[in-house]
């Protein structure tokens, strides 16, 4: 058999699959259409990595100052605080009649428990959100996985009993997995994977360790990904070792540039070292088909027209909406050129200082026997009548004092683009404390908009994928949610198990996130909350318990710290009675004072003390 050509869809046996050939052609075409977007992303990655771009540096010194890295690291924690909070902000709206509020609340509780504790979405989202503020977009995939949690059992022996740890029964869970932006290829006809304007086909260039792929085919291995695999695993691994991934693209080089795992770069030089098998995962939205192609030649997974294939499992995170563009214009791209300018200006001044420190010297060769050296301890012999006439330092470049303000001007532009103001500058509080609060509000508005968009797109899509998983996998036993709650009577924490059944979950739901419950823990927000609390708590027209709950960051904190409704009602009644008693006492005292000073008609004024009778 003739060797396989680059980009050929012929597999190890020499046959071609028309389905593979079609999707590999779509993949190559979509990759070529996104080449300019990939160039932008790679350039942003290099700026983040603090690598100098020689073609853009006119200075002798080329020392990057990591301003791009600094801006990203300041933006990420603010966004993470915004999109994740201790409170459960999931809101399910029933699309069917007959669904009770208890069923909705139980479903919201199970979904929040899955995403927060079992998937650990907060932790898994950190590299995705980091890519958002580094490259303008970040990507992840929600996929089922089997795990065997730790378990314990009791062993009894004569005279004693002990507990022993063991591996528990495997269970199917869900995970959020990060991948670098260069692993993704989409057709240029949409702005997201799902929703109102989805792309037609999305491709994820993934790879598996050789042993990991074998476990996916082995029914006796219970942990890990367990999809319904197709094909012969030994043939697929042999082909991965010999020819690797064949396509009409350079995606493996691109993946390596972005810090991803490239099977080609990690190809082993020994049969004893496990290889990586490249797998192209294809998600066809309009055909509702999910297809995996190993090595660019062999289909190893194929599902279509099922409930799980109605949505693409890929997630896109971006804090900017730019028309119908899949790769939008973003703050990182707008700030990149300013970051380059800051680097050039800093290195320009460094060049000037260096030339002032090491100024060139001009000397008359007729007065010196050899080329002189000009070190601290050098003794220089000259035949000139005046030693000062034999050599002289050249004048260094002069810089006007006003030129030094240019760097600050560039800094101001950068802070305006990123919204990261330096509040230690002078004159910010000249208008008083209220003016300072207004400044904080306006500068924080950009960050608030960014993480609000992230929540309405990335987090909401994550929740929808997780809800589909729960509805597809819940059985008659239901899902057990184990919570820590404070007993109001004993004031101690207890473990409470809540069972969420299929009668709760398996309904038509529309999912949204309650943006009104978004919380930030900045100084301005805390101060404003306290001011509102002081006004409301002193008014009889507000529910004081609800007002007190507004100071808590989550329902769990409110339940742990607030008194019960009966206790609060009792305290309010005691306060009301005390106020009534105080008012009655004040009225009686005022009446007594008025009666003592009032004189009857015709009554003479009493004589003054010490006066004459």
C-alpha cells in the first residue's frame, strides 16, 4: 500500500469514509477562514508572555515591562467575583402547567449543588476567564465523566471495630474542562455555539493519551470518559504512532504556540513511551450530530438526533458583544498597542540614561601611542602639552523636561481603556466624598458590564448544559443534596439530606440567572448597603428580617447568623411596647409640667423669696 499523503482521509486499511472526507474538508476550509483571527490571538498571547516584538521596537534596549500581564491579572479576580457568588442565583421557570414551587426550588438546589460542588465550576473557570482578558475569548467543554468517590466500611474483629477506606461505587458526574483557543475551529457564520446565532459546525482538536484511549474502550475500567466508542483501538494507536494527524492545516503548530498539548510535538521516540492520539471532535448544530474522528481518518464516536445532541457541549466565554463576530474586538486588543508604546517609551529613556552613563570619547591619535582605555584606575600617557586637550567626552542626547510627561499621558490612555484607575492620584477627592463615590461608580461600570455579559452568556450556557445532564441521568432514587444547616433551637450545625427526584427535575424549564442578586464586596458597595440598611431598618414600612438578610452574602449565611422569625417578631414587639411606654411617659411628664406652670384666672403672682411682705 502506498504511503498516506498529507491531508489524506485514507485510514490504515487504505479505505476512505465519505463522512470523514466531508468533515475534514469543512474543517480545513473553516481553519483557513479564521487565519487572521488566529494571528490576533497568538499576538495577544505573546504580549501576555512578555515577549518583545523586534519589528515594533526601534530602541536598542528590548526589556518588556509586563504591562499587559499586569492588566490581565487585575481584571481576572474582579470578573470571577462578579460571575460567581455564594448565593444561588439560578432561576427556573416552568414551561408546563402543574409544576409546583417546591419542585422548582428542589431543581434549582440540585443544579446549584452540581455546578458548585461536584463540578467545581469556579475553579475550572479560572483559566477560561484568564483567556478572556488575555485573548478576548476563552473556551471550555462540558462533558460527562465517571468517577469513583472514596468510601468507607466498618471491619469488626474480636474486641474492636475499625473503619477502613476504600474506593466507592462509580457514579456519572459532569466536568468543565478548559482548552486553549487555538484548539477550536468554527465555520464563519455565527457568534456562539448555541443560542440565537450559532455556528453551523464547530471542531475541537483534542488528544488522548494512548492508555487513556484504551481505557475508554475497556468496559472493565469504570472511571474516566465512557462514550460508546467505535473502531479498533489497536489500529488507531498504531496509526497515531506512524502518521499522526493528517489534515490540510497547521493546527498542531498553532496549538503549541498557545501553550496547548500538541501530539506532533510530543511524539515519542520509543515504543515504550505512550503516544498521544489526535481526535477531531465535530459538532454539527443543524444536523444535531456529534462525531469524533481519530487521526483525521477514522470515526470513533457518532451520535445524532438525541436529547444530548440538541446543544453543542462547547462553551464560549467573552466579555464583549461585537455584532455577529465570533472573535470580537476586545479590551485586551485595544490595550495591546498602548502596552507596546509603554514598552518603547521606557526603553527609550533607558537608552538615553545608558548613553549618558557610557558616553563615547573622542581622542587625538597623534597624542597617544595606542588606543587608550578609560577605566576608573587607568593611567593614560599622552604627549599633548595639555592633557585635557587630548580627548573629550561626546555630548549625550538631550531630553526636554516636558517629554517626561509623555509616559504619564500614555498611562492615562491605558487606564481609560482598561478601566483600572489609580485612585492614589491627587485631586480625586477635591469634590468631596460623594464626588469620589461617583468616580468609583463610573470607573467600575466597565467591569460590571464585562462580568454581567460573562454571566449572561458563559455561565448561563454552563447551567443549561448541566441541567440537561441532570434531566437525562436522574433515576427513580433521585439526586441527594447534602447540606449543612443551623438548628434554630440548638444553635448548632446539622447535616440535612434533601432528595431531588425525577418528578422535580424532568420538566420543561427555561433557565435564567437572577442578576438582581449580584453582589460585589468592594468598599463602595458595602458602604452603600449599610446606608440603605440604616434607612430601611428605622422605618415601620419595611420587613426588618428581609432588610437584615440583604446584608448577608448568601442564604446559608442568613440562616446561620439571623435569628428565627419568631424571635425577630418578639424583639420587634418588645421594642414597640418600649417605644409606647416611653411615649406615654413623655406625654405624662409634659402634662405635669404644663399643669404646674399654668395659673388660674385672677390668681396673684407669689412673692419673690427674700422680698418685702
